[in-house]
């Protein structure tokens, strides 16, 4: 059963004020986003940098709202790279992702990307050659080696999406780490500077598991550095802080996480830690507001069809969950025909697509739901619009509203 979500005042007001034919719409509460980001920032100790993983939601307004609270952005494609660099010329970027093309690397070099997260031996060689072939010689290009380190069994089980700790296309196998460090320290690639280690191993972990993962990455990296007699300057322990879609009011325990990271930096003087969350920063600020088009009873169950669907908000379909939502009753009814109404029990909320997969939330406690009522889906600020298959069935695109109170963008 779907959990009801509490709306922020800005979102509630706009969801009710928009005319029906301007729905569905994505509503982003930038005030709530800034408050949340400020809270996350304040929970992090010194020597811990916060990067935002742009792939969670790369809307320019979102990136801008986050800017005062983050130290930089993690980008994972040439497209994200150009987009974020243009929006924030001065902010540090870390360029990650498997399968970087030569053209993407060249553009990253041209744009002066501050950190490359290198994912394979082949990529390291390509990067070294592309740096060497540039006419402008000068500062060395900074590299972090992305490693697919082993994950503790508990972390693997707790994780919704494991990018590491088992066979995956991401990062370097740990057995290759020593060879890669040698290449970067024995003068083979003088144009590259090894800054440290990067690992993004799992998504959906709560603070205690995240801390255990961070500790094991740092321990592993410091042993690697010690074997080669080099200082360990930077470790990026990735993102993946959990967002609990069944408990929309819960939050990742940033205070406990920050306290744990403080212990970790205290144990490693001179080390700069970095985290790069996406989902847990922006999921809470986004809402997908829509209107009930029809309500029907089918084989013993109630269904409501809403404007839009999973082609706009694919998250519940990809993650296999019910998107938390709030119902806003609308009493005005402009039509001569009577409203269709749910009489029975919980209502399953489906979209307009002609596929049984187009379900946003099952068995929502919304007795009495009527055509014309509004429904607002929560936790739609990350991996929502930007992962959706917008063109399927050629329905119109949603509206986008960036709410900031008086001075709305
Ligand atoms: C996707 C991704 C992130 C962000 O993950 P979240 O689960 O959104 O926090 C961080 N780093 C890398 C390398 C990623 O691929």
C-alpha cells in the first residue's frame, strides 16, 4: 500500500492553482531543496567535499539552487559535462562513467575538467595519449582510479543497486590497481597526476552501511598507497545514500554519517574525502502533480486514470515500487456529466499509456476519489523526468515549475 506524502505549502498551492490543461506538471520546491542541501552540508565535517551527481537531476535551476552548498559536480557524459560547465564555469567537475569516448575526453580536457575518474587500463592509456597530443602542455591532468572493490555481504544485500563488489562493467578490478598505480608513479605518464581513489559501490544504503563502505574503501586505498610509498591525498567514496520511497518523510541520517566521516578523516590526517550523492540530495524537492481523468471498478478493484503516467515519471516502474502521493480533493466540477467516483476501497493510480506497466501507485487509501481530483506524487526530484521514455504514445510533455516563493523562476 502506498504511503501518503505531506506536501510543502508551495507545492500544494501550485498543484491546486494550475488549470487542468496545464497538468501534469513537475513542481520543484527550491526553498525546500536549499534547506535540505544546507542541512546536508552542515552535517559534513571538514576535509569532506560534497559533489552533486548531476545525472540524478540536471535541470539548470536545480544545479543553481544547489550551488552554494556543494563543492563541485560529478558528471558522467560529454553532455552533462558541457551542460554543467556552461552553467557554472568556475566550479570543479569530476568526470566519471564507463565508456568515455575519445571525443568526450578531448572536450573534457578542453574544458579543463578538474578530476578524471578513470575506469579501465585502456581508458588510462587513451587519456594519457590524448593529454600528450595536446599542443598546450602545462599542468598535469588529475586522475582518480575508480575501483570495483569488494563489498561486505550485508552491504550487498541491503543495496538496491550494486555497482561494485561483484562482477560489473564499472571501474577497475582490484587486481589491476597496483599496475595502474605503478604506471602513474614511475614516470610512464608524467602528464597525469594520481590524486587518489574513487569508488561508487552501491545505491540505497542507510548511514551505518554507507559508513562501513566508506571505511573499507579508505582502508583499502591507504594500504594501496602505503605499498607504493605514496601519500593518499583523495578518496571519493561515491554516492548511493538511500531514499526510502515507502517512508517519504524519512531522511538518510546525515548527522550520523557526518560524524562517522569525521572519525575517518581524523584517522587519516592529510586525506581529503569526497562524497557524490545524487538521489538523496534532490529526490525530496520534486513533485509530479496531475489530475484524475476517470475512476473505474474492474474485477473487484478500483482504478483511477491520471493525466500523464510513467512516460513522465518512470521511477515507480523501474524501481518496482509505489510512488508516495497525496490526494487533493477538488470540489468544483465544470462539466454537465457526472463525475466518476471510487466507492470501494483503495485505488490503484494508473497513467494514460496503453500498457499494464503504466502504474504509478497501487492500492492508495483514497476512498471517494473522483474524476477532477488532483494527485501529487512525491520524491520525484531525482531519476524521474530525466529517466522517462517521454515520447512513447505522443502525449504532451508536462509543465515545469521551479517554485521559490515570491520570486518564482
Ligand atoms: C549515479 C552515481 C552517483 C549518484 O548515485 P545516487 O544513488 O544518486 O546517490 C554517484 N557516483 C557515480 C559514479 C554514479 O554513477
